[in-house]
C-alpha cells in the first residue's frame, strides 16, 4: 500500500481513537481531580456546554438512519459486521430493520410497516437487484426500484478481447462460450426474469506465404462456429493462422455495491476494519472505566456496560441477518479478458463505464424461503433480539444520561470514528464514469452504420500502427495491382479452382459462377469472420433502424421477386462442421467503376428461427462484424476488381454527385457514399439471415418498419438498376440455373 494511503488511513482512523483514549485519561486523572470539589460548576451542570453534551450525546448515538442503510448495502464480510457493532450509532434503525425483515406482525404494526412487501424492505436496506427489485440508470446514477421503467432498466455490460494465435483464440472462445452458456442456463433455471444477451465475434487471418490462407482461415472459423465438444477435440496442428476475438455480453441483476466490495476489498482491508473496531471497543471500555473511577456508581456503570454489550452483540447479529436476507452469486469474468464494463439502459446509448475493471461481478437476489425449524429459529431469534436490544438501548441511554458528560462525549466520539471508518473502508470507486462519445457503445451491434468508430477490440497482434494500420510498401498492392481482376487462382480444399485468360468487362456479358465463387488473392493476408450469440430476450437497446437497412432489405426483396440469389449461395460446402446451415459470403464493395472484392469473407448462418420481435438484431450482428473488418482492409487498399461495369452510369444515371466511394481509397468519406458502397454486401448478408422468411412477409415487414426511410439512400429506380447490374456481373444468379 502506498505510504500516503497508509498515513491518511492512520490519521483518519487510528489517531482519533488514540486521541480520545488519551484525552479521557488526562481528563480523569489530571484535570478533574484538580476540580474535584463538590461544588464544581461542571458537576452541578451549571456550565451550559456540559449540560448540552450530557443531554444530547446519548440521543445522537441512537440516530444515523441513512448512514446505517447505506452501509448495509455494501456489507458482505464478517469484518463489516464487527465494524458496525463497534460504534453504536443507528441503534433505532437496527431495531426497525430487524422488525421489517423477520419481525412479528404485531411489531410491524407498531412501526407502521404491516403493509410493506419484502421486496420494498430489501430494496431499502440491501443491494438486492433481482426478482421483484430492479436497478434503474438515471442521470448516471443507479437506483433500486420495485416499479421499473423499461426505458431506464439498468443492464450490466462487459466487453472482452483476446488476440493471438488461432489455437489460442479458439481455446479462449470455447472457454468463454462455456462460461456464458452455463451462466445463461443458470439464469433460466432460477427463473429470475433476467435479460441476457451475448455476442462473440472472431476473425481469423493467415498469410499466403505460409500455405493455403483461405483454407486455413475457413477451417478455424468453422471450428469456432461448431459446438463445444467439437472445439475440445480439434486438431491444433491443423490451425495455421492468427485470430482476434471480441466478446460482448450484458444482463440484469448485478449489484454495483457488492461487486465493488468484492473486487476492491482484500484481506488487508479486513484487517484494517477489525483493528479500528477493536480500538473503538477499547475506547468505549476506557470511557466506562474512567467514569467508574470518577463516580464509583455501580448502578450507572452496570447500565452503560450492559447497554453497550447488548448494542454491540445485537448490531452484529442484525448485520448478519440483513446480509443473510439476500443470496449472492459470484460470476467470474476473468476468462473473458475484460477490457471495459459498466451499466447502460435503453435510453442511455453510451452507458456509464465502471471506474475499475472487474474480475468478477456479484448478482444479489432474494434468499431462499425458510421453512420448518429454520424459519421458526429465525423468527424467534429476531423477535427475542428486538426485545433484548430495546431493553439494552434503554439501559444504555439511562446510563449515559446519568454518567459524566465527558463519558458520553467519549463514546459518541468512538462511534463517530467507527462511522468514518465504515465510510472510509467501503469501496471508494462506486461512481460511474461518463462515457466518451464516438466510442464503442455497450451493444455496438445496435448502432447504425453512421455511428463509425475505431474497433480496437478486433485488432490482430500484427496490427501495430493505429486502429486501421497504414499500408506498408511491401505488403500493399499498387493501384495497378489492385485494379486487376483475379487471374489463374488455385486453392486446395473447398476452394474452387478457376482459370481466366482475360478479365471480362460488364459489356461482354456475365462472368459466370466461377469468378463469383472465387476468393481473391491480394495483399499478404486472407481473412474469415464468424460470429455467434446467445440471447434470452430481444436486445432492449436496439435502435438500429436507418436508411441503409431499408436499402439492403429493398435490394433483397427485389432479388426475391426476380427469383435471384447471391452467387455464393449456390455453393454447398459439404466439409463445413457448423450447424445450422452456413454460407461463406465474400466481401464485395461497389465502386463507381465496378465491383471490387476484398481478401475477406464472413460466414453467415441461416437463423433458425429468426427473432420475429426484432429481427434487425440478428441481422446487425453479422453485418457490423463484417463492416468493422471490411473498413480495416479497405484502409490497407486490398481489393481486386471483379467487373468493369460502370455503376455511376448505370445506377446513378451519371449524376454529378458520386454515389459510390472508391474501395481502394481512404475510407474517410461521406457515409452516403460508404452506405451505397456497402449496399450489395449488406443485401447478401440480409438474404441469408432472412432466408426462412417468405417474400410477402419480408415485404410486409419492410413496409411496416422501414417504409419511411426506404428510399433515402437509394430510390426504387437505383435499387432495380443495381440488381440488374449484379445480375449482369454474374454476382446474382437465377435460382433456375442453380
């Protein structure tokens, strides 16, 4: 522990206790004997200050409701109980809390709590955030409530990242998936009504110089998508690539107070709390002894001693019973390699990150219902303790009232020191930080594509220069190389072998299935992306409706009406181990002078069944996963032209404003151009995701949800022209020819 922290801790906790005991000793044995005359002004309470202390100090020991309730919300250890018992501040709150938790109905009526539900009690004095008690995020603050507003419902989110070799990423993905899947099943078994979603995105990249880059990345991606038993038995010697994996998850029911206590407390903090509790207890004993030496009053000393013992023991048991009213579940996050965590709500787009990175979180829920003897034991203990503590508090008050004024002041000071220690040794980083804009949101897949930011969580170890590394002369193709259509390309495994003597332009007719099913070899790497997700509810923060989605669904709809499908869907890769059925979709970008293909592909599965409540959630996961990596590859200017078709002329009717961005140029252009450039790729992904929907159902959904923004990016004429161009280029083929 740093020297400054130790010094501050000593000054705030140890020193006041020592000073109190020292002053009491000096007062008793030096000051008061010098004024020991029976006619002393202090003894006769003729001094106003002495009378004030003697009358008010005992009452102050009994108050402190807010302080005690706030402390109850962070208690989780025996050292917490001991520190609460050491300073008898808030005794009345301790009694009423006992009655509210497990007291008899008559006692509840006496304090006016007979109609209070258990959820209301626990929300008031504990950190429970499960079952009937929910957590809301308002203005950067977390609040417990039994009547939550869905717009303010607080979800805990966590982001994780794991770059490294392909084997390392696959092993990490298997561990993450197992932990999250088992946790999801546990939430379902407990029937907590908890929101839960999790998305894992992995990208695998291999060098052409080290073998079959396309086959190696596909092999790793298929293992990533396979079930857990398959992941545990893969041949690690067959994985020759590097990978990068990002994890995004969120759920409700996480207690920030208990999480901070679990992550930030340690054995040293426990020792510090126990030491302060011991010093405060010794200070109280010293005050009683000093008062006895002055008064020699057995009755007074007995009342104070018994009252103090009962208050300390009762406070300790009260703290224990309050803590036992809830159950805490520790969720280990260490396997996720957490990079950021925090809370967000549907109304809070960016959320509020934690000021620390947790290795685990605590979920606090209602304790199980006690039955039989166990229930009877708790009831008898609670009611008996209430009666005993009430008598003890009366004895303590009467004893302090008849004690020397400095004895009351000394015990009040010890209680104040314990209160300061309870605040000091509680987690001091409970505040949520304000989220920086233009960064990854809690669930980045719900963002529109107009919300672009650097994806630090999807980089490779070899990406050493900035978010989107600058191209090096040795690895980046020149403009002439990038503009060349694919020639004589051969791959082993599931990759088709294709030979072209000359590139065919758009005016010479379609290129056929061969070129459409061939990955391009440009630059040193080839990359394959895959994603998977687990969800018990629709993502409550999904606000991803925008003109781009309307455009790609419109293109998808027009293709269906013309009985067309993307050429990649004509391939049936029998070696794929993934389930359900998946398709490898090549990354194609549209430029003003043709169609470009990147050395990048994404594996998209046919959703079964598709989430009818909000299908855009399931579309945005593969779409955004592809988009992040496609923009990175675009920065490197790695692409080859598949067709020389003039899209600016045929789609945009040669308008003065360019519709498509050049895929070989810097990606920092107006989004309208970026959206049009990505439109064909988005339509291909949507075609797979919505494969199980009928054409009429897709048309109805588009008209109901996105009709208002349907033609903001591309109107109906542009969409129809683009579909015809893709058909001419051989990238969209008729189902009859398959």
